[in-house]
């Protein structure tokens, strides 16, 4: 399976989250109605970055969407797409669903279990393109990535 895992590395403010949001919309469209997941280091961070970016992109592009805050879910009505938002601070909460694709924001500051869960979850048999897209910065001083993706 070519390009199953794709990594985008950039510095602070380089647009990684923006590209991750664009990739989420594209993968949702391509794999509709198969759900995907966008994992942030925490739900609090997602509300300040990912959610705002997705809403701005949808509004600018005229995409008809619904965001259900309680379910942490975007529905894209134009193509019957579904995007779940996951929180990396509780890797066990990512267990269970079969998804077609995933985006992990800042994977190098998240626990390794987040990456392992997404490898296990991206398995939907009807997905047209299964992929895990990672967007992160390698130059961290704090918090330490000692338990993260680069630790082993």
C-alpha cells in the first residue's frame, strides 16, 4: 500500500494545521461515507486550532457542514462525509472504530499509543485511500517527547 503513512514537518507557524485540515477535507471527500479521524494532542488545543481552521476552510469554500461539539464530529453534507476529532491525551478513547484515514496533529509530542491506535484503526475495508497523515515540528524544547513517537 503506497504512502500509507505520510509525514509533513514544518516549524512553528508554517501552516501544518492548515494543511492537515485541507487533507482531512480531501480524504473525507475521497472516502465518503467512510469516517476519518483528526487527532489533536488535547481537546482544548483542538478547539483553538483544528476546529477553527476546519470551520474557516468550510465557510470560505462554501462547504455545507454541521459541527456537533458534544460528539466531536463534523458532517460534510455536500458529500456525506464524516470526521471525528480525537484527543491524544487519552489514547484509550481512540479505540474501537474502523476508519478510512487519519490525521495526527503534532505527533511528536503525543504518546506513542496514539500513533499505534491510528495504525490499528485505519482499516476500513471500503476506504478508497487509507492513509495516516502526520503534521508536526521536530524542534521541541518543551514538553519533552520522551514518551512520544520518537522515543523508540
